[in-house]
């Protein structure tokens, strides 16, 4: 039993004071915004915190088609009847779960409008299709993630929305921690883990390449996984780290050559 319980605990390595911040935000029922590039542990952090606080976590991966209807709910036809079906946001508000809106800036603007009344003192959700207002359960908490994307192609979040959240920045962990993460996630040997982290940092520092997003911890974990399961190291680095970053053939070749010297 104990082993079962231990196995199900999400693994998360703290990189700063984010756990303390989250606990206090939860206590005070202040929504929290996790900012940072993709693959830096935001989702893993929220999974871990939900587990720590013994709360159910409902995650919505937002994209450009995500609308308030998807979140709040809709009427569906069931046999000869039309019945109302709560969406994930309404469910979380009623039952007191943690709702995680991953990449909230990608969603349609009506999603932001729908969550406004939940992010201030009112803590209520207006369901326009039913004409009712639902008070949030005491334990309900809203968490959102956002990729500030200092480079092209990312959507922004309005100040009027951002200022409804406590915000925590996520970034690539320092080498020692990132190495530990790779070892913990994949059981790879520490020498290879260190080399992968060095490759990651080397590419991250090559800002002149103008990559939209650089090497995330996720990519390093993926490389470590396939190395650990038997794929040759160089090939693993090519397919898990270099190829996902760019389609520019010259850049790909230059990065492969660089990585080959390092692993
Ligand atoms: P994000 O939500 O920021 O895009 P994820 O939480 O999905 O990123 O993280 C991607 C992967 O990176 C995780 O599956 C995990 O393997 C690893 N990871 C990143 N940061 C951490 C961390 N601090 N502790 C444990 N694993 C991490």
C-alpha cells in the first residue's frame, strides 16, 4: 500500500520558493499564474501541489478554439430531451477542485471574460445559458499558465487580466538541479545527464540562432529517456534535442556538429 502511494506521488524538484508561494496563495484563495517557456515544469509543479494539498486537479489545455462554452458547459441532446452538462470549470467551481488553465493566453477572449468574476472578491461564476450565478466552493482555486514568449508568435495577456493573479516565473533550472531531474525522471547515469544538461545550456546561450523557443527541460528528459532505453547517444541528441528546435537545415547541421563534440 505504502509503495503504491509513494509511486503515485508526482516527482517535482523545487527550483525556488514556488511551493511556499503556492501554499499561501491557496490559503488566501488568490489565483496564481505560472509564467515561463514551455517544458520548464509548470504542469508538473501544479500536479505536485494538488497532490500535496490533497485536491483534485482539473487541467484544460487551452488552444485558439477553446471557448467559454467548453469551460462552463452546454446543453446536449439526450434521447428526446435537452439536458445541461457542466463544463470542467463549472465542475471545479462546484466541487472545490483546482482548475489549471494551461496556456490561457491561447484561448478565445470570452474565456478570460468568464473567469474574471472568479478571480476577484466575488469568487462566482455566471452561467449565462442558465441565467444562474454559482458561488465557488471554499476550496476552489484557479491556476493558469502563460508563456510570455519574448520572441515572435506568442499571444499576450492583458494587464487587467494579469493583475488578478499572483505570478511566479519558471525558467530552466540551474545545472545541478536539472541534472538531478534527468536522473530522477529517467534513471540515466549521472555522467550522461551532466553532458545533456551542458548541451542544453550551450544551445540556450546561442541566442544569435534566433530560435523561437530553445532547449527545454522536457527535451533533455526525452533525450535521456531514449538513451537510457538503448538508442545511441548522438542519434538521441539529434532527434530529441536538435530536430525539434528548428527546420532550418544549416542550423540543424551546425547544432548536430556542436552536440557531437559534447556527447
Ligand atoms: P510545462 O508545463 O512548463 O510546459 P512540464 O511541467 O510539462 O512543463 O515539464 C516537462 C517535463 O520536464 C516534465 O514532464 C518533467 O519530466 C520535467 N521537469 C521540468 N521541470 C521539472 C522539475 N522542477 N521537477 C521535476 N521534473 C521537471
